[in-house]
């Protein structure tokens, strides 16, 4: 009986040793089976990320097309119709390509505005953009006086030039030809002769 007991002990130790050896192999086998799955998932991720630059590359193309798109013409054929106002005067102007002729209520510029100062004031926008003889101007003027109508006509011509060519706007704006002059006659006050003129004071 004593001789068999050591043999069984040796067998059990060998079994445990073989079991200890088999356990790492089993773990290695599980690791090897799980390892290939991780690279598959990582390989799919770059594919998804590679599609992202394609969408971003299309965006600059759209912006470049919008930047190079030509500016649409605001006035077809160089014709434009505008309105100018000054004090109580209202002027409606039609500008067409021509030779620099003026028709103001059916009359020429010299007949309607004999004053040279008014003639120069009206032609200032055309001279500034170097187009004094490029357009014929037809205007309908009513209301106000001569000075008010001259200022209203200048504003209407400046606005019409922008409708024909938008590149002329910076120069006209800087010169002040696009600003509507809001100054008007001040109203008369009660007890006064005019807006501010009072009757002469008499002590006795």
C-alpha cells in the first residue's frame, strides 16, 4: 500500500503540471481568436474617415465658383430710371446711351437753367466718372425752385449712373453726390414774421 501512494501522487502532480501547461495554451488560443477582430474594426475606421475629406474638398469648389461668378447687370442696355429730391423739388430722370444731350421738360439744359453754376452742378456726376457725352438725359422736373430742382437733378443723375455701372459708386459716394440733401426751409412760428425773424421791439 505504501508503494502505490507515491505513484498516485506523481500521477496527480504530472496531471496538474500538464493542466498548468494546457491553461496558457487555451488562453493564447482565445487571444489569437480575438486579435484578428480588432484590426478589422480599425481597418474600417480609416475608410469612413477617408470619405470625409471628399465632402470637404467639394466645399471650396462651391465657394470658388461663387467668387468667380460674374456680377449681374442691374440696367439692361445702359438704360436707367431714377428719382431725385431736394427741398420741395422732385425730378424723375431717364438715362440712355447717347451724345450728352439734355431734355428737361422738353427744353435744353441752357434754356431751363441759364445760370452757369447750376449747369456745372448738374454735370458734376458725369464729369467725375468721365462720361460727360456718353448718355442722353431726359428729365421731368416739378415743384420747388430753380436751386432745388438743380440739386434734385444732380442726385437723380448720380443714382442713374450707378444703375448703369455699379463700379462708379465709390467715386460718386466719396464726392457726396449720392447723399440726399435733407436741408429744407424752416417753418414759420406763431408771433414771428418768419421762422426766426421777430418784429422790431419798441419800448415806448
